[in-house]
C-alpha cells in the first residue's frame, strides 16, 4: 500500500466502518435466510447461502485487519478505535462513533444469529444420526 497521509488514512478507516455496516446488514439478512432454510431442510439453499456469506465475511475480516494496522500506524501499537475517534474533529468523531456503535450492535446480532443457526444445524444433525444409526444406549439401564 502506498504511503497515506493522515487525512487519507482517516477517510479509509471511516469508509471501512461504513462498508462493514453495509456488508454486515447483508450478512444479517443472509443469516435469517439461512435459519429459515435450515428449519425447512433446504440443503441446496444452505449451500448457496454459505457461498454468499463467505465473500462478505472475508471482506469484513480484511477491513478489520486493515483497520487494526492503520490505527496502530497512526496512534501506536496499543491504540484502538476509541483512541482513533478521540483524534478526530468533533463532527467526524460523533459520526464515526455512531457508525462504530451501530457496527458493534450489528456484529453482536450476527454472532447471536450464527450461534442460533449452528445450534439448530447441530441438533438436526444429531437427530439424523439417531434416526440413521439408532441410540447407542437404547437398552442401557437407567
């Protein structure tokens, strides 16, 4: 990456948060569709949704890594987003912090949806294993 000026780095960081918000909202929608597909046992749709989720999540991870690198380059190895926002002009700080809070909330919702979906899929798998192979301890004393 070419050497950036501080204003360019700031703009790149703030644009990355906005891009993550946009992609995160799409991820949330896809996770809801994934849950519905799992409930209805639509395996082809589950595969399609995984294919749509992967590039979004990869892009978000790349922006996260870029964000960490830029903040550290600008403000030191131990700096985080709070320090970055504190370094901005008041107007940009308020907008950036609001977007960051929205992103954090969205990420937590996506993590919860992912956990819910994974639990459902694991339970479905467990049921199918019992149906196909029976219970291991069906005749075991209680």
